[in-house]
């Protein structure tokens, strides 16, 4: 794996969306490439900061109810 491939898969790696063999490839590249690992650390910290900043905000109850209702309707709709 080269740097462009690694960086292209970085967000999927952080979001745990890769297949096990892809995880192994990305992790191996990050272990061997300081530049890509630096990018990984920066993105990891960024996502942690976003997560920390957004945990206190909650959607208004009415909005949450509308979303849940719509999701249930979508789930129950014939396919």
C-alpha cells in the first residue's frame, strides 16, 4: 500500500468500516510510514474533539420523535 491509498482509506479505517484484510494493510502502512501515521493521529484527535464537543447537544424532542417515526415508517414500508 502506498501513501495515497492509505490516506484514501483513513476515514473508513477510523470509522471501522474496512474489511479485516484492509485494516491489516492500513495498520501495517501506518506502522511503517511516519507521515501517514502523523495524519492518522491528527484525524483521530480531530474526530475525538468533535465527539467531545457534540455530546452535550441534543436534538429537540419533537425533532427526535419525527425522525424516529419516519425511520419506523421507512422500515415498515413494503419493498
